[in-house]
């Protein structure tokens, strides 16, 4: 379905070549400072055309708030915001009306839905992730009011075969955004850039990984059994099209998974900030693996696809994690326990 | 929360040292053949004491059906089934009333809930997974009626550093159950056994991985955006306590994640049976990574904990995947599309 | 919350003096014929300024579809549609910034939400019901494809002390719309008109009742226990601001509630089409009672409020009932039962 | 479906002639005092055989708690409780295997579910309401901790043609339970008794009404639009089998519905404690109308059915209202608003 969350809920809509995409956030309390500029700044971090590393499509992605905000504060009512599709160039896609794009989900979608918009990906386009960024930004505005010391930062940790090494404390989004790769490891990021550009030139593509690090979570955040923090994070990140794996724990977790328990548990942070499904007060660390994008040679050459989706996906992962946290914080508020 | 699913829903309850654990399945249609023996056989695959590889606790885990079944067929009403806790030995745990077990979630749970049952893990005990097996078995009974060619088989694919190689087609549960490790790879499984026994002897533990392979999924299964097949599978498996990572795709996916797209997508099955979030008609393949269990030396020596949880977790993963499929099949039924 | 339904789901947003109101429908299958004109025609039945009986506010309520429709058919993706607020005249409301309107929920809302839009009712304005009409019209388009013989018709059955008598079979919306009161009983409707106009003149208001009659429901529609057809209808109609009571059964039900069972059950249709919570194949009949609107003398004199909300509420009730039916039809589809 | 509520959730199961009925409450916080005796006392108020006015079936309805409670306090985990069916006498029903009981939902249920338990009502039996009483009692235990001044009292306000008059303040459950009719109006209750006994003698039945009065609700309780307090109360009461109408407001509301607004709104309490869908701080007052039970002459003569269900339904209505309040209180907790 197109809604995420139980109490702090994001509903999204829109096809890549329809009139508009949009988000409705239900469950944000009243009195949270929120402006159009905050949403626009977040969308600008995700949009195409930011650097040579990503697609040259130049969509301005201008956001408009339709409801839920008055005098720059939330009203406690649903917040709706939309982005109109301006750069549709649907004539590029006319040829696609009768052919499915190899490597894409077109055939599967057609078999299921019978009737589809053949112009681009429609609802399966990565363009839907802008709706997640809108929702996540509102979640962050809310969390900034109620958990001011919370910090959620994602960064590119692997491109192709190149793996970054990023020391834990004090990472900021500004440090991540300082390089077009969104990898904060100065030792590898320039080489990452070169490989992405080479792939672009060759009509090829690269995958890798993004890490998300969250500091300042309330101890006990998460719901037992099926609503465990790690289960909801897995669903949240697993719902992103290109993600093909999610691992909770320190960056070297998969290297150490074969160790006996006495060694495995000997290091601090063995749990990645989660025990028994609940936040344990340590920084939470999660890694999402990304497949290299499927490529359509002629289109890729036209420069309209991303050779490496990850630099633009960083704010999308932050958004999804923030949505999970906002929802769980409200669950925690809902039921004060006593001894 | 303690409910999983939207249409085919499992609600579970019970603490490891309370009177009983149980499951309520809501949304199973009427007329599905279901007997107590079917549930008992499934629980017997999960219970302790099956072999030297797992904990020696000898809980018979006898199941009783309380509702929803009449003359060996479901009624379309909620199916409730319980297992009473008989081997509570709570005196073993009296000493735990005041100390938290290192490596366990006791301290986090206490901070959140204030009041807790100090006898063993309570609700965080792995014993809750028997409720999932009950639910999953009912899901499988339902799917057997409506999708008779569906096959869901999980198997141990890694123990410590040892990685199995399992050719895809034709794997059955009987083949998996034929060895105490539940690894079907004859080349490594005896060595896996030896290492588990050595860990047990040393008061140590081992993690690794379990793979789940599903054949016969309807093309298009899954819901767009947040209800993608892979997102729900991630939540389902990520909700299991010891799981620390979930990867969709062929067994060698993480070895190949660094390849350029032209290579990565060149092999058949590069998608692990999922495209655009929906089943594409190919076998679905998923891997869950398991941390080695936290050990309590003295307890482990007493033989009351599992040195390697994975052989017993195999039916739990099958159950969770079956629950996801049953729910999504009903979503697919709910809305016939037209051209 | 601002979402209604489980499978066929309506999410609404918008304040009466914000930029726009809107609806998102999730769960409508692909291939359903749907055009902007269908939505506009439905909104025109609800909008102000249709006759002397209702408010003179002249809001055109022009609807725009943002997603989910392609070449005049639904895509199976979320359908979003908005109506911009054009006739805001918020200067009329400036005086309200510091005073709560007597008889309105302003004080309660302020106490709960702290921050509110003082310009008119904000989210509590009856204007939000246009979002329900959008959702209900999409539900009807869907039901027209799958249950072509279904008919849902609401009509005004009481205005002040005047009670209509409307014979059951063959009632159509055209017959209802033929008179400005939306009462099909020629014996009382002119007098109803006169009384509404007199109330308007006097700065007063009138309540009464609306009946909804549904023919062609599938036998067995409804879910057991908490999802009974009558329970969901009660929630659906009870969620409309001015509704103060809901009764299922024939129009004379409350007159006959004191009869002994042998008499009460002797008449055909004693059940109003519902038995055991499920549709029994007979026409379903429901009545909703409406309080007279709270009046603000000076505003009422300015002609900007409805002396009698019911003629305009008729399409709103039809919409809510259609949403319930669409949702339950999908529940019925989801699980084929067998003997 | 068989679950009620969003945060404080009741799931029920069980058929009238199966092994057991039961309830699972999810979302009750830890540390709430709760004992088996509290549940048993609540069930004893609902059970058959309490007086000559109700069915002579003598089911002890002994409750057992299976989980969620430790040392007489809740654990914050799901609370499961069951009641075994002991007095099944299913031989009485053997004749029913092939005939549907006139006036009952048997035929509708059979058409929908194909396979059913022909012994008595199965899942449609009024016996399922004991599960609601279990859930409601837990809700009340929770509310007693967090809202100690809250009072929820239901009483019989009409039997057949006899209507009670009950002054508002200070009504207690003890005052209601003091008479077998559960009507606190001394002027009519003895006559009510006589008419119920006469109906019983004649193999006939009587309906009427129950009022529920709630004092001490937090101002602002309820969720906007579809989650209005009155909408959820309507669903909650409308989900009870015999209820055929729900009216919010003072007891004379339907007598005054025809008044012009200036008169209607002139009295205090015109809103029944609800404005804009939210509690306004005044006592909430709701009335539910009950159909006379369908009768099966020979069975009624055997004394196994209730000639008037209402005295036993009083605790069921209190339970449903308490469940709604518990859920909405958690929603209110979840999101602190600011100016």
C-alpha cells in the first residue's frame, strides 16, 4: 500500500509522468515549526542535476504546501505537499508504449495491473522517492522539537568494489554533502567519483552501500515482536526500489558474522544500538546494499539515467529512518509504564 | 505490536515462564483442512531437544486448538491455539530477579517497561517463535488449498565461517531435515555439526545464515511502494530476535554487489525473484544473517541454551515467509484489475 | 485520524481557509473508467449556492486530478484530487482571531491543539466533506464496474417536525435531486422548503434526518464482530459533523422498537437488510439524524451559513456508504471460502 | 475483522460450542493492577442465570489469564484470557445441522462461509460478548490508573414501551445493579420486570434501549474526521449484534430533533459531551436501541434464550465504551501539541 506508519503516517501518490507527485503526513502534532523552504531544501538534496555524477535531467522539483501549516507552524491536521512534473518529455517515451524496458519491472507491472502509464516508470519510477523526502523532512522537523539531540546521518559507504572507512562520532550531513559522492572518506571518494564517471561514459552503472547512523535515540524505542526497531527499519529501507539488503550493526558486521559468540560480542557496539528489538541508548548503525541500476544503453547515453543512484539516495534513507523514529516515538509516548 | 499482517493476521501472546503462549490467526478463509496434528508436527520441528546440536531443554510443546476449526476444517473465524509452559524450572531463574543477564536485552526492557517477569526472557525469549510457527503452519495450510504448487523451503547456509553451496531446483523440507544441522550441502554439514558441538563444549556459540527459497509465487505478488514483497519479507525476518541482516537475491549477491551493472544483471536470477517490488515469476531467494547467541557461561554449561540457534530457526523463517505470502495473496485477490 | 477504510482507503486533507482541500484514494483497482467530469459533477451536487435553501457562498469547487488516472481509466495507483479554496474572504474572519464562535467546537479544538487557524472552521469546517464526495465518487465508479446493479440513494426524510414518507422500490438520485429539498415526498417537500426559508429569514436553523437506501448488496457483505456492516456504516455516518444518531432498519423502526418480538419480526424487512452483521440480500436502509446547525446570528444574516445542511449532505452520506461498501467488497474478494 | 482499536487493541476468538472463547489485549501499559478476580467479577455481571429475567443457561464462565500479568500487575505484553465452554449441550442443536433457525443469521452466514458449526450460533452467538467484557475490564483497570476520576455507567433506559427517566449526576454501577432489570428508575423498573417475565412466559421477547453516561473525559478526546469520538462510539456499539441504533446526546434528543436551532441549542448539554467530534469536558451521553431478540418458540420455552437481552448487555456496552476511551487516551498521549 501507499501508506507508511501507524501513528505518524506518510501517504504518497503520483506517477513520474502524471500531473504531480505528493505526500500527506498525518499524525504530526500542532506547533511544529515548518516552512516551504525547509521542504524545498530537502528536495534539492535529492534532485537530479546536482553534479556530473548523477542524471542530467533538470527537474526543479518545486514543492507547494496545500494544508496543515499556518503561519509557519503545523496545525496538527494532515500536511499535504505536492511537486508538479514539469520536465515530462514524454515524447522520449512514446516508443515505450509497446515495448517493455529490459531490466525494469515493466512486464511484471503490466501483468499485474493490465492498464499502465507507459511513459517512463509511472509509479515504479525512482521519482516517487521525493515523496518520502517530504515526509521524512516533516518527521525531522517534529523530532527536532521533541528530541533536539537526535542526529540521523546517512553516507555512501561503498561504490562498486571501493569500500569507505568512516569513524563513528561527530559525523554531520554537511560533512557528507561536502563531496559529490556523499562519501565522507577522503581516502576513497575521489576514486569513487572517477569510477562513477567512467561507468557513465561506458553506459554502465555501479551499486554499493549506504550506511545510516543515528545518535540520541531514547532507550527502549521500538515495539516488541513484529514492531521491533530493526524490523521496521528493514521494511523502511527494503521498500526503496534499488535496495537489495539491509544489515543492522557495526560496519564490519558481515566480516565478523562467522566469529564465535565470545569474540563477536566482545567488542563494544556489537549490537548496532539495538537489543531485544529496542534501542539500547548506543548509536544505531544500519547498512543498505544497492544493486547497480539496470541500464538501457541508448537512454543512458542520452544522460537521462543515473549511473550510480546512491549519492541521491542518501536523503531518501535518512527520510525513511526519520519516519520510523517519529512513529515509534509516538508509540512510546502513548503508553507510560509504571513499576 | 504483537500483530503481523493486514488481511491474514497473526496475533501472538505469552511469556516464557507464564501459563501459556499462543497465537490467533484472523483472516483464514473457511473450508481449509487443518488439524491439531498438523500444528503439532510443525512445532516438533522447532522444539528443543531434537538433537545434540541444540538445547537439551525438553519441552513437549503440546498444542491445543481453542477455536476456528470444526470437523478438521477452518470456519473462517479466528483460529486460536495455545501451548502451555510445563518445564518452567523457574527456580533456575530466581537468582536473576535482581541481576540482568549480560548480552541480553534485560536492562533495556527493564528501563522501558519498569515492571517485568524476571524469570528468563519473558516476552523477549526465543520461545515466542513457536507462536509464529503456529501462524505460519496455518498460512501454509491455506496456501496449499489455493496455490498447491507453492513451495517454501529454508535451510542453513552458513555456520560460523563455513558456507554451504546448495543448487537451486527441487529442494524439499525432507532433504533439509535429513541432517541435524538442517544444511543440505553434504560437503560441509558434518563439519558444521562438529563445530557446533565444539562450541557447545566450550560454552561458546556460532552464528551464520539461513536461506529461504520460494517457488511458485504468482507473478505480480506484492504491493507497491511500502508494501513491496521485499520490504515485507525484510520486516518479517528482521522481527526475529537473532536476525541481523536480510539480503534478497541469489546466494552470491553480496559477492557480486561491487560488479558493474552490465555484469551484475547479465546472470539469470539477478533479481532473486523480485522486480519493482513484485514477484516476477522466478524463484524468490532470501538470506537472513544470524548473530551468534549471547552466552551465559554457567547456563550454557548447564545445557539449557542453544550454541547455534539456526537449525531450530529454519521452520520459524518458513513460517514468517508463509505469513507474508498469505497476506499478499489476499491483497491480490481483493482487487481484480482490468485493462 | 484522517484515513478511512482498510483496503479501499480514503485519506483527506485541507483546511477551509488554506490553499486547498484534497483526497487520496488508495486501493482502487486499475482499469476503472474515471474522469475529472465525474468528480466535478459529484461536487456540484454538494456545493453551496445551488438554491435559495442553502448558503449563498459561491465557491466553484473546481476539482483537479493529480495522479492515478491515465487516459480516463484508473492505474491501480493512488488517485489524488484537489480543490483549491478560491473564495476565502478571510477578512470576514479576522475578528474571529480572538473570539471563539459560540456553538462551534473552536474552544475545544483550541484547548487540544493549542495552535489553530482562526479563519473559519479550519479542519472542523463542513467544507471537509467535499473530500468525502471525491472519495465516494471514486468508490462508486469502482463499484459500477464490479457490481453494476448496485444502487445507493440518499434523501431527506425529515426537516424540523416534518417527516416524509417514501415508498421503497425504484428510487433514483434524479428523483431526489428534482426538488431543492432533496426530499422525494411530494406531500411535504414544498412545506419543508417554506420552513427552511423562514428559518433562514429568522437567522434560525433546522435539523431532521436523511435516509440511505442501498439495493443490490452481495449476500454476506460485512465482516464479523467489529467489522459488521452496520458497525462500519455507523462509524461512517457518525463521522459526519452534524449527524447525531444512526439507526439501521426500516423507516418506522424507532416507532416499533417497543413492540414484542413476535410483532416486531413479523414484518418483512425488519432487519433493514442486515442480519448477523452481514448483508442478507434485502435492501439496506439506514437513517441518520441531524442536529440543527449552530447559528451565529450576524453571520447567518450575511447569508454565509446553511439554515438546513441536509439537502447538501445527501451526496456526503451516499459517499460514505459507498466507501464502506467498496472496502467490504474487497474484503469479500480477498478470501474465497469453501465447504 | 476480529480486532478493535488502534493502540489499545482487543482481538477476540471463539465459537459458542467450541473449546473456548478468549480475548487478547495488546497495548495495555506495564504496571496496571490486574487480577483474575477482577475479570471474573466483570464476567459474572454478564453471565446467564443471574435472575429470572434472563436465560436459565447456567454457564459458570470461569476465566483464566494466560499471559501478560505477573504478580498481579500487567507486564506491558499482550494479555490473553480465556473462558472454556462447559455447558455445551450440543445434542440440543443436532437437529439444527440441516435447518437454519428462522430470524437468525444462519442462512446468511452459511451462504458466505460455506462451512459452519451448526451447533448454536457459533461465532454469531451473543456469547462472544464475554470477550468484550474481558477487554473492557482491562481497559477500565488501565483507565483507573491514569484517569482515576473517570466514570462509565450504563443502564437500561427502555423496555418495550416503558421509558425510564434517570437524573444525571452521581449514578453508579451499584445503583444500576441493585435491580434485576438494571434500570435505576424506581418508578418503572418493577413494571419492566413484570413485562419481561410475561414475555418469557409467552415465548415472546422485548427490546428497548440502554444509555451510557461517561463523566471525567479529558477535554479534546477524540480524533478528527473519521476518528471522532462519536464515530468510534457508534462503531463500538453498532458492532453489538442486537443494537439497531445509536444516538449521541441527552436522553430527550430525538424528541427535540425537530426544534429550530435556537431552541435546540439553548439547553445545556445539547451536545451530549461532544463538539467537533471531540469531548468537550461535559458528561458524554449515548443511547443504544435494541431490537427484541428473534425467538424460536420451542427453544424459548425450554428457557435457554433471553426474553430481554438488555440487563445482561449493560456491562457489554460499558466495555465497548471503555475500549474506545482507552484507545483515544493513548492517541492523545502520543502527540503533545504546542502553541
